[in-house]
C-alpha cells in the first residue's frame, strides 16, 4: 500500500502540544509509559495464546528490548507482544481520541500538569509521552496474520502510514531524540530510569549494547537484563521495603503519593490466593474524573495477568482500593467470560472485603488522624455499601464519622461513641440530614432535643440522606430522622391543650391545602410551627436536591 498521511484528531493535537510543553521536568516518564505498553502487549498475546496457540507463532520467550544508537541519536523499544494491524494502529495511535482525552484536556489546564506527570498515564495517553523527548517517532508493528505496518509522526498535525518489513509479531518503537534529550542515549541513565519504574515488571526488560571485540574488530551484541522481575506480591512481606511497595503502588494506581495502608497477605485454606492491596490516602485523579462504579483489581492466575475488569472481585463501594490478586486455584485455559462466572471469585471477594474493612477499622483505632483523611476522601463511596452489602452493613457503619450537636463544627464522632453517650432511657439514634451544618444546627427540628439534652447526629454529606435510612439500626438501636414521623411527645401536656386549639387546627387544615395533617406538638420550644415528613417519606433535603437536578 502506498504511503498515506492522516490528521490527528483535534483533541490529540491539543494534547500533544500540552504534553510536549508542560512536562519538561518529568520527561523520563516516557520510558515507563512505553515499557508499560510493551508489557501490556505481551500480556495480551500471552493470554490469547492460552486458547489459540497459533497466535504465538512459536515466540513466547517474552522480552522487552531497549537499544540506543548514539550515532543516529535514536532510542528503540521493542517487544514480541500482540502487535497491531493497520486499522488498530490508526485507531490506537491517531485518529480516535481515547475516551479519557477530553477529560484530560479539561482538567490538565486547571491542574498543574508540570507537578503531576502521573496524569499522563491515568488518562490512557501514555504513548504520546514519547514526544516529550523525541522530534520524530516511528512505530513498526506486526500482528498475527497481518502485514507489518509503519507509523511515523513528528508529533505536530499528522502522521503517515506505510508498509514495513518486519517478519515477527510485535512492535518496535524508535524515537529520534531531541537535541536536549540526548541523555537518554546514555546506558546508565536508561538503566537507572528503567530500574526505578519497572523493576517488578513481570517480563524481562533487556538492554542491548554492542561492543567491538578488540582483536577481531567484530561487533558483538550484548544483552543485559535490567529489572529483577520479581512479582512483588509473591515475595515474603519481610523482604519488601516501604519504597518498593510505594513504587509498585504508584505503578498500578498512577497516584503520585504513597498509599495510606498496604495490605499484603496469603489466603490459605478453602481458597488460596495472594493479595497485595493498597488504600490510597487521596483520591487519585482518575477517580475524580470518571464515575465508574466498578472496582478494578488486577487479577492474575498463576502469575498470568487476566483482567482488571472483573466486577465481582471487589464490591464497587471499595473501588478506591488498588491492587493485585493472584490465585493458583482458578483455571487458566478458559475465556475471561467463563472465568468471570467462577464461584471462586465470590469467595475471594468475601475474603478481600472483610480484610479491607478490618484494616480500616484498625486504622480508625490506631491512626485516627490518617483515618480522618481517608474518611474525608472516600467515605461517600464507602457509604454506598450500606445499600449494597447487607452482610457488612454494620462494619461499614462503624467506620462512618458524622458531625453532631454534641461536638463543635468540623469535629466528628461515630455511631459507637454516640451510643455510649446516649441519655438514660434513650432508645434511638437521632439524626438530621441537611446541606451543611449552619443550615441545620438551628433548625426547629432540634429544639426539643436540645432542651432535653439529647445529642443529634448532623449528616451533611449529600449521600447521607439516601443511604443512612437503609441502615435502619446500629447494634440494636433504631435510627431515627428527627424531621420524619412521630417523636416522643409530652402526652399530658398535649391533652391539656388539645381542647383549647381545636378550632385553630381545623382552620389551619383548611388554610394549608396539600398538608396531610395538622397536629399539636411539644417538639418546639421557640418556633411556632414546623413541617414534618412521614416516617418513610423522602426528606425535604432530597426533594430539594432532586428539584435542582431537574427531576
Ligand atoms: P493506554 O496504554 O492507556 O491504552 P497509550 O497511549 O499508552 O494508552 O497506548 C494507546 C494504545 O496503543 C494501547 O492501548 C495499545 O492498544 C496500543 N499500543 C501502544 N503500544 C503498543 C505496543 N507496544 N504493542 C501493541 N499495542 C500498543
Ligand atoms: Mg499505556
């Protein structure tokens, strides 16, 4: 086929401009992104090969090669992964902007991209990091049963496609380095960068250098593996440093910070697997951007990466957890679809869930400060579990923090502590949900409880009003919204006054058309009247939110 020039999608062009101009001080991430793509490509073909050996074409000695050519000023990264067909090249490297690109562009302007180089990886635009160091990038690639194809671009408006010579399956990416990026031709720089980012990668990353034999003057290729290639989750805990855990966490999460908690264990007994999980401290960028309700753990079976898309491996309300699960009890030679149905996954999920909740409970007990940060960032997600995980409802509820009439604004308490402080004879956990503390702390709903010295939890997270009613009770104590249904009244006093106000109540009923009932109450101290919903009605706060959302 003749050479063909195509235009980048507009968003891609903007993206390239942004990347090449604002990430200068973190240019080294290009190497991590290209190696991680090579690794993904190997994972893909290895997985496909399990059911279709033909696709392997006899090459399953997985390797990622790096080679620098000082004279030509090029750096080449190649793999024997799945390769790409012509159409795939167009789709993946040019015309179709990934779904994340738009979101990335919108956010990248706000965020200080220069200080957040991890953003590139988070939005699935890693390949374009090449243009931070290269003024010309060539990709030669071949997929099984397809012709080899060459993609070339200077990272400005367009790219060209042409036929290529390549006998074996895989991808070779050649970067013609910019003048000021010549350091990436240096063997030591390459090695130390790769080691930093990719030491634990499963596939060998090999540096190729040529040396002239002094006597014969014949050039000799020397291969040297750079990474130690030890799957970190298989190593004994005692041998792994915090730095190593941290690097691995950053690798899988694209977070720049260290995790708040690391959970590393071997499950033994009815089901055997190894898990390495991380609880982040802060919301990673991708989580703020997309509202994906699924958790994405990386599932391995006997060290072979299977998928990060299984939604039954971890419940959605724990989706902030990142990590790896590796099981040798699961079958390897089945499709992802069949594996997803395996009942073993439910057992793994139960085990992981209880481990994570236990870790959080422990964090609350032993490192309250860190726990508060976690709560600030993730409790809204965690609370979804009150609705979806009935088995663990109470354990989740134990982890929740709320403002309270017994505490100053900003200071929080939890159900357990509330119960401990409950007044003599108080049967219910009282709460009031609303938009913010200021708007509800002087509400007429609270008047009686204030006068009686009863504490009321103030729930000001928007999700509270939706999920807290689903909890019904906490450790045998019923939850009671003070703006709904009946509350304990002073019956004698009511009786006394009923006669006196009979006429007025009739009048008020007529006047307030649409109100279901008009009743005398002893719940008010200063206010004259208050609107109360039915016990199981939608709260006014939710109604207001729905109205705002145009429902
Ligand atoms: P991401 O890796 O997040 O999908 P990238 O910009 O890094 O985003 O890569 C875009 C796509 O290009 C990949 O999803 C993959 O389909 C394809 N690709 C990139 N590098 C390779 C490679 N070495 N082998 C095969 N496909 C590749
Ligand atoms: Mg990538």
